[in-house]
C-alpha cells in the first residue's frame, strides 16, 4: 500500500457545532488560532511550559499503553479515540506507541483539517507507511453529538480514550458533561482506559479564595471568574476566563472530580488515579526513561542559561528557587573537586511563573471495569500481580 492509498483510508466527516452555549466560541477561537512556526515557538515565553505539558501527556499515554500491553500480553491492535484532538499534536506520540488505529475528533473544523494534513505528512515521510496506524477524522461537538453515530464503523471499540486539556469545556451544563463522558467511555473495551489532563478545580478554587478579588495569575496566565460569590460555585457552569500567554483566551468551566467519578459509575468506569501535575512530575521524573524524555523534549530550561541564550523569565523573581538549590549543592563537599575552583552546577527547571501556571492542572486515568450491558466485570490484578484478566459474573442488585 502506498502512502497515498493509506491516506485515502482516513475519513473526515464535517458536522458543524451547535451555536448555543460556549461551544461556538471555543471553535471560533481555535479555528482562528494561527499555527506557530518552529522559530516562534522556540522564542515563546512559555516554550518550556508547553514542552513540559507535552511531557506530561507523553508519560500518561505511555503508562496507559504499558498497562494495556501487560493486561493483553501483547501490543497488537490497540485502538484509540482522541477526543478534542486539536491540530493533531499527539499523532506522533501514538505512532511511537505502535497503535493500530485512531479516531480524532474536534469541534474546530480547521484544526481537524490541519490534523489530517499532519497525519498525511507523517505517512509521506515513512518508508513503510502501511505500518503506521490508520486514522479517521471527525468534526463534531463532543459534548452535544453522539460520536458512535458518526464513526464509519458504528460498532467500533477502543482500548484508550484520550482527552487532553479539553474536558473542562463540557462542564458548562450537566447534559453536555453527560454526552462528553458517554462519548469518552461507551465504546471503551472492558479493561480499557480513559486518560486526560484538565484544570484542577481544587487548586483553582483554592487560589480564587486566596485572591483579593475574582481573578488571579501572573505574567504567563490569568484566571478570572464570573461568579461573584467565591463560596458558592455551581457544580456545572462555574465559568471562568482563562488567558495563557499567546495561546489561549477562552471561557472554561470547573470540573468537580467527585461529580465526574459518580457520573462515570453509570458506565462501569472507575478512577485509577487523579494527580496534580506537581505530584505526577515528582513521582515520574525519577524514572530513567522519563527523566531522559524531559531532556529530549526540552521540557525544562537550563539554569544558568546556556552560552548565547537568555532565560525566558525574569531572573530576580523567577529563579530564586533554583539559585537556592544550586547554592546548596555547591556547598556540599565533593572530593573530586578538592583544591580546584568551585564546580559549575547547571539544573533543569521551569521559571516560577510557568510553574505556577502548570500546577493548576491535573492528570487522570479511569478504567472500564464493568460492561453495563452484559454484566461482564474486569478482574483486577491480585496483590502479587499474577491474575490480571476478566471474569464473567452478574452483579445482582443488593448483593453485598
């Protein structure tokens, strides 16, 4: 199969978003957002922050794939649903994950076209393009349209659903959140995973209540709430405007995770973990593979700045934390440098402003543990990790 032949297998279905609610504003914003060139991205104030966010996504995607491979005993035929896929920023991540197929869905038609173009370009660079996963592209509002009715194959199922930095848009109303969640998990296979990243409502509310007014942030980001009562925020429709330097300026909504967990139970889906970006980073950067990935993805800025380069932040304010760390390292005795000039220390970091911005987010993973139609239940690993599998049993109402 040639690259052109495989490209023809991808499919775009255009179905415009409804013009009520905030969906059309979100679509308009992302349709009008210009594709930044490599040079402008490198010069961006949030260059390292964006790379750090990409590192978070890479790790959670890798972890979901590894869990699947362990459960399946192989890595063949993995199918993915990428909800709110944007311009296709994760296409290469899925290629590295050796998946079999993907469906990419987004509300912004221009973004979907750019994503499909990126996919075709990826195929054209391959010597053996038939080894790359097949892709289907849809333009739809994932919070208002049932995606199962739009797939080329109405009976298709997925091993993973990924929704990165977008799930919060659906918490405008209960009905939108229900449709979005249904789209995310109703076609998941038993044992499949729903993964994503989203603003952490706990952290947002904490910062809001500590602020003097209804707004907080710094030179990189700013969050401004519409509700004038900090103590009484609705479960749905808790609207705020989020501004991120040069990238985002959109209305968003708080996602209250206890509510989401309860809603997910209806579909046989259980929370595996929810972690702040700070906790997720601290837990995973010590792993050699993920630590190397930080460097490869340029997810941290070198401090002091490399020769010929400038720091992205304000030196006095943004790097006090890392200067203190370097000073403490220099003071530690090191026999290898005895009698020599003090050793030079360089560390990877984010500026304080960027760190404050990334730490408003959390990463999550759900797993489908029960098929609500058949009653089939996913049998979780025992403590010794030897009995991953499925067990067909009926759960009777009222059973202890």
